[in-house]
């Protein structure tokens, strides 16, 4: 009997706690004179959807002060900025120009007030550093990435001949990406669209892309030659007889000969990564090649198809994810893929392709989805023993030279750091995952992982809500948008407020049997099966269900004795009831949906920013 009531009490407490989080401004709505704006804010406020962080023992933290001046202006809400947690090891690769400047700002204001980053290994891949070290710094960064497994990289410059002269470099250092992909046994470059709830971008739903990370034109050998014969010969490593792969006569006086290959050993790994992610995000997969013309690409398609049919097809069919592709994994010619990217703006699909095709198609996705700043870029490789995934995260755009020149000239700039922070959070989470995998039973590591996960979620929410309040950068909000510095400060202010609301000063009490409002002996007088049946019917799980119930006006129902079970009729569209725990278990429910003053659900628009911002600043709950 007592165990049944413990289940009842636990469910009731969880529902009450969830509803209190989601209705932090609910009382303001019933008393405010400006009812329309207040109701809209209360029902859509970011404060109503914040995750709650469990109490963290002080032994895992040490004191620090917030660097963010904007956040510290809110004296009641910056307590979260006074503690730090030690971040696990990670490789941090710095670049240059505008993205380097912006990343240092967001580190200072968003990350370092909350994390001790002294375990990060940092490598400077600016052109000057590579030149000064004869590119030894790149070799050191690749070695560290292989050892640690989690890497964040700022955008870097691959200098042109003109830049070599302007910077006074010894030579035109090549792109570091090739060395990284080879050194980390690169499999795929995952590129996904970034979405902000309430802000309409190019694709309505997520688009995933896997780009083969190695091979193709990027590793090609080439020469300028004249008339003659080009012979490509393959010499097997097992000592068997060599043979000619290709022979052609060159009759033009000016020719460019290009030789490259596509390594296919890791296509099965790429397939597993791609199909797993498509299932996780519930999107339809497509394989893109030009195999009708480039016959050598047939192997890419056949390997992907074989892995899909053997391992994933049944799961995709059960999930209904092949309905749009006729119940099968569909192949797209690359020419057709370019057109479908323009047509399929509802999103909800994924594509996998060779290295070069993937590069071109993801650039197209970025343009349709507003800009490269709204696309992630994640290199996935494997450790030499094949046991650990190595992941490197970076923004999919360059160093933004034009804004850097404006900055150097003393002009205002407005850089959207969304892609940069998504990459940084991705690397931090992968570092936390690797640490947890190595010490799954370590309580301190478990707490670090939970904190990092919650922090990433909360920072994304603060960042996205700042855009929704009309306080975004100028690529989103036009000429009135925030500058680079003001946007970062505003997000820091909002982040610290959100984190402060989640932390508890001390651990919650642990209740024993004696703490129950009704004694186990007293519970014997009640019909346990009827009580549990009642809760199974009305204690609906999931966020959507919780949002559909409201407590206005209340009617009170005490726990029924065995011979009395009172029915409850709750409207399906009513917001969730409060369930206080007192001498008796008490349920609130709705007598009439029309009687509720809090049933207006209106998404805030970017034009409402000033109203919502003022309400948000004035709210303490």
C-alpha cells in the first residue's frame, strides 16, 4: 500500500514541479492591466521552458567572478556566474581575423564565467604562427587531436599568393583541413541546418548532410604539360604484377593532367553514421552520386545501399521515413539533387555524397537556409585502434575578412556567432561524452557531463531567444540589429539569468516513510487500484500533454475511500493543473475552458521584442 502511495506522491511532485517551471509568470497574467501582452508573454516566456539543474555539491566547483558586465548588472540573477566547473580536456585551435575576435569575446562572456578551461590544449594556426614554426604547430595540433579526440577549430586562412606577400610569409601554406582529415582518419563531414524556434529560415525542418571526408579532387596531384602520352600505372603492394589504369595521348600544346583517387574502406562507417543520424532526427535519407557518367562512383552507392538494407531499412519503414521515397533508399543524380534542394524547403531529409559533391551541395543548402552561419560543420574520424570517434567542430564559414577590415578601421560590425558557438558547444559536449565513457561510474564526471549538457541547452535557448526578441545581429534584424559586441553582451545577460533560475542553494530534503502526508496504515482504507487507475488516466506524460491543462477555476477532489470514486472531466486543450501535496492528495481541474483567462497561446514575433524585453527584465519568477 505504501509503495502505491509513494508512486502517487512522486508523480504528483513531478507534475507540480514541471508546472511551476512552466507557469512562473502565471499570477502576473491574472492581475496585469495590460492583459493581452502579459498573457502572450506568460504563455510563451522562455522562463516557462527552462530545464532545472539539480543541486550540485560544492566540491565540484570553485568560486569565480563573472566577466560579463551586462550580466552582472542584474544583481539578483547572476549567481550562476559565480561558480565554475572544470571542463574536460579538449583541443582548441585558434584562427584569425573577425571570427577569431568574435570567438574570444564569446569565450570571455559566455564560457569562461562558467567553466575552468585550463585543461584545454590550445594551438595557434594563424598564418604567422604556421610560418614561424614551419608548420610544426599544425603537426602538433593534429597529434593532440588524435590523442584527445575532441577538437574545436576557429576558421583559418589558407593564404593566396597575394596574401603571402602582404603577410611576409615564407610560402603559401596549404589548407590545414587535409592534414587533419588524414591524421584523424576522417570518415565524414557532417553538416546540418541550424534552426531557431519561432524564426523562419530557409528550411522549415532539419536537413542533414554527410560529405565523404577524404579523397577526390582535394588530394589530387597535377601538372601543366604539353603534347605527349599520360600513363597511369598501379603497382600492388603485395608484389603482384603492375598494370595500366589509364593511358591517353595528349595532342594539345597546353594540358593540365590531374590524378586522384577515392578511398572506399570507410564508406561503411560513413553509412552507419549517416543512417543512424537520419533515424535519430527522423528524416528521409538520399544517396547522391554522378554514377551514370562517372562509373567509378558506383561503389559508393552499392556500399551505402547494402548497409542500409542489412541494418536500417526495417527501422526506417516502421518510422514512416521512406514514405516520400517510395519505400526504398533512393539514389539521386547530383544534378537532380541541386534542384531538389531548392524545391524541398520543408526539409526533413538527409543526403550523403562524395567529397566534392558534398562541398558544393552544402554550400547550396547554406544559401537556401539564409547563410553559412546557419550550418554546422563536424569532421568525424576514428582513432587508430578504431574504438573511439574523433570529432572536430568548426563553423562552416570563413574568417569574414570584410568585417575584420571594418573593425580595424574603427567601424561598427555585426557578426552572427551562431555557427561558431554551435561548433564550440559541440566540441565541449563531445569532450564531456568521452570523459564520461572513460569513467562512467565517477560521480564528479557524471555531474560535469550533466552540467555541460544543461549549459549547452540553456546557452542555445538564451541565444535563440535573443534573436526572437528582435535583438539579433544585422544579418537577421537589418540596420537596427545589434553590433557584434552588444549582441554577445545581451546573450550573456540572458544566459546568466536563465542559469541563476536553475540552481538550488542546497540539496532538497530526502523524505522517509514518516514524512508521508497519510500514514501507510491509513492508506489501507483507500482503494489503491482506483487511485492508480485515476492517475493513469489523467497523469499524461510529455511536454505537450502538460501544456494542455490549466487550473482555473479549481475544484477540489480528496482521495476517495474504496466505495467512492469521483469522475473528472478535463478539457483536452486546457493547460496543466497544479497538484499541491497536503494532508490529502488534492487535484485541481478545469470546470470550463471558456472561463480561463490564460488560454491565449500566441508566438512572440520579432516586432514584439521591446514589450517582451521589458516584461522579461521586470520578472523575477
